[in-house]
C-alpha cells in the first residue's frame, strides 16, 4: 500500500493516497450549465469546485465528495475529438515522433492545410514499454541498461574505443530516440463533414535529432552572428568540424507561425542532451561534459553519442511547411537560451519584432527587433529579417512599467541583486558568467558585495566575451541567458508562451510557475501571488503593452491557482492561443511527478472570455488523459476546429494494467469557504488513445469540433 499521508486518509487534512485494485467510486456527474455568462459551451467538470461549475456551495460539497478520474480526453457535451496522428504513425520517410508539443497549423485553402509538429523529448518509461508494439521492432534497452549497470548507467561514449561491444547497443537505442525527436510536417484535408484528417502529401517530412548525420545535405543551416562563432578557425573549446552547418534539432517545445506561413520551432531543454555551458568566445565545451545516460526510467545525454557541439542547440528553427526541399534554418540573431515560445509582430514599414521566453526558473523574456523593415507582411522573403537585428531583454518594475535592454557588447554590467531574493525570504542565487573567463559556464552569487565587485571588474559585456566584430556579438548571443543576467534583466517565472492579441496588439505571456529553484527564481516584487506571496507555484498570464521604442507597461491578467486562494481553477498555464474575438485559450502543464498539484487533477485546456480587457472568468474546455500534458492549442481559420497535442500520457507509470489505481484524499473549499473532504480515485498509468488495459500510451494530436459543424464560439 502506497501512502503519501496517513493523516489525510483519516480526515485530518492535506493529501493522502491509497493504492487499490478495482476500488469503485462515483464518476463525476455531468454538471449544470454555467451560471456565469460568456461561455459558448457547457464547461467540462474538473475535480475541484470552480466558479464556472454553476453550483451552489451545498451542491459543490455533495457533488465533489467522491469522484473518479478517467483516462481519456474529455470535451464538452455537443463536441467530439478526432485523433489525427499518434506516435509511430508513418510520416514522410520516417514516423510520427514522441512527445508532440507545439502545433503549427497553416491553412493553404478552405479544405487543405499543413501541420508542423514539435517532438520534444523521450519519457523513458512509456517509450520503452511501448516501442516494440508501436514501432514494430525490438529495442535493446534492457540489455543496454544491464551492460551499463557497473557505471550506474552513465558513460562517456567519446572515450570508448571503436570496437567496444557497448557502442552497437548504445547506437541502436540512441538512433531510435533521436528519430523520435525533432520536427514533423504533415498534410491535413477536410472531409465532406468538415472534419480535418490526415492526407498523404508531397510536403510530408521529418527533421529528426540526427538529420544530416549520415547525409550531409540534410544538415541544418545557421544564420546570424553565432554562425561566425561556428566558423572560427580557432576557439577556446570544442570543434565539431562542421563549420556553420548543424546536425539535427531536438528539445523542440513551443513555437509559432509567421504571417507569411513559415513555422518557428523552439529548442527548449537542449541541456538534457548536450552541454549548455560555453566559453567566453561562444565555443562549446566538450561533449564529455554531458555523458550518455541510460538506466531504468531515464535516458539522456544523446548528443554525447554523436559528438554534437552544445552551442549549436537552443536556437529558434524556421521551417517552411510548403517546401520539402528547403533546409530548416537556425536563426542565431534571436539568441540561444531555453526557448519555449515565439510570437511574431509584423507591420508594413516597421521592423519585425519577435518575442520569446527562456523556460527556466529565473529565465528572461526577450524581444528581437530586425535591422531592416517589413515591406509586405505576407511575403516569404521576410524570413531574411531574422538574420540581422538587435536582441533585447525585459527589465520589469514593480509599478507596472518596464523597458527593453539591448543585449550587445556595449551593454553595461548591472545584475539583479541577490538581496532582492533574501529580503523576500527566498534562497535564490543570481547566476552570472563565471569570473574566470578561461572557464566555461556560470557562477552563483548570493550576496550583493560579490556582485558589486563583479561590476567593478566587468564594465560591459565586451569585457566578459571574446571575439572581433560579428564574432563578439555571436559569442554574446550563444550565451544569451547569462549575458542578459549580467546586464540586469529581470528573472521571471518560467515564460512558456507568447502570443499577440489580435484586437489590442498586447503581448500575452504565460508564466507557468513562480516557485524558486536552486539556480534562480522570479523577482518577488513583480511575480506575486494574489495576497502578495513571494513564491506562487500556480503561474500567471501577463498582458504587456509596448510604449515607445524601448518601454512597456504590464499587468497580470490571469492568475492560476485554486478559486479559494485567488486563482481561476487551473495551475501552471503553458501554451496559449487567442481567437479572432480576443478570447484566451490556455493549456496547462502541472508536474505529473509530484503530489503538490494533485488537487487540480489532469492537465487541461481552459477558455477565458474577453470582457472589456479583463480576464476574470474561466471555464474548462477539455481535460487530458492520465499523466499527460496538454499542449499545442491552436484553431483553424474558420474557428470550427481546435487542435490539441496530448503529450506524454502515462509518463510516470507507463501502460496501465486493468484496475491499477490509487485513492487520494483532498481537502477542498466550496464557493462560500466551507471546508470538506474529497475521496478521489485516480488511475495509475495510461492506455490512451487505445483505451484498452495493457496497451501502450501514445502521444498524439487531436482535432475538436462541434458535432453540428458550427463554429466553436457559436452556442
């Protein structure tokens, strides 16, 4: 029997868990229509009382006392979901990859479109369990785990002699994993009933984690200042021998589409596969610094197997879904960091503006401003504007103002001070480029005096980085996160998506969590909970309005969290979308590996109606299968279909066996503040989309529409 808290099961508060086989419970009943106005659909009931459930306090207590979560994608009454593609399905000359994230929907005609899909990472448990059935051939994972047991599953492949027997096993596993990462382009066709479905097209293709490894013409291109770093004839660190060409793309998480129909794919947690630190000249550390890892439930350091240079990952990748013969491009002028999102503002006669966030605790919000101006918004030649311009980073002030700082060689070193954290009882350090510039990577600072000394030693970024002309700016951009920290960018609460409001022109930013981490945290003066809490784990959506060339104003528009704590009923907003009426669609990403967020249940998709520029209500539109993240929310042109990606179902427990479940005890509050206990039955693992016991979970993409075929927002 598993237990998280015996006291909870005894009714003494908190959260408790009991594992059970075949324990019955009451499935949550279909709710009444919402008493609130502005929802064009009957909200999907979630596991905790929310304002949009249309129930009185006494009804909430009786309704939510017992419930059973379900391992399925739940949509409102009157709607249906259709699976478009899932892991292992044929795609181009390869297969649909694993852990699909951002969806780039580009409609070319009323009944024809392309969808570009990001494949982010490998969840080892369900991937290994399901590989043979899904892919159709065995995977020597167990044998490899056994052969690496003596080294605790960790090995530096670059140090192995060519004849080492383990190399064949390592390549067999790593090649399959890298094939399941990267980017895919698939063709969609609308049938006679208006439903989008897969259609094989000449543009269908895959760009994997190792594209170009054995076929050099498939290598990715690079543009911008960092290409000069890649081409340098001498360097402090590692040289992969490829110049400005790059093998593959991976850790592809968020993304966006351009007004001219290309798709931008963000390389986020690349540090899981290659080393993140770089030298002062922007060159990579040796692949040995991120060794290959393969053990039960864990697979990483894949770049070590192929000797990949870490400084070539963590970029924004552009793909043209209509041109299969055009090579994907990494635009280095947009900076290298843990990109999670991108929004493009293109207006004729003005420079192109590109917004992106760095998804890490204490990561920054960036804006790229092109050197040249947009002529025609829909002209594909606008892609050249990504090649040259100025990367800027946001500095927020507690009074709702802010400004953009240029991340250039002339920028003054003036970091955020550690006392800002300690004064708020947060133990976060400030991470800055290492003082010894012969060493790669960062150094942690915990007191202001050390930071003041740092500023006296390094006046500008040109004192921290090495190179001449374009190569100097390239070195700064390769190390954008640390360079931005050095000039005083505001550490933020994990910015995970950026979108431009089609009505106001505001930028909306999803900050997924304000919890501090071991290497940084969010500015407590800016990122506060509803009652001024300096640490708020549930996240926000911020509205940012540009003001002049370098200024802006900001406010928190949406706050995550339970209703009784001041939130709208969901936690950890991740991807967002805006429809033509300015309504906000949010998908969530709470961790599946911690009990801390269990009260919120499965990850989900929420609708926040626009009301005089105030976002005060929210209703659930969909809930995902067990242990998944819901990602990639986007709509077609007529707004008759909404697309979602179901990422990593069964990530923790893998394939669900029949009857495998646990019972949780939760303390909840009704709308009047009354406290009551809930017993919740939770399946362990997932069988989605097959939904048959023992079948492997498969990440996939779905299209959701009304059964009537009417637009989503027409009740």
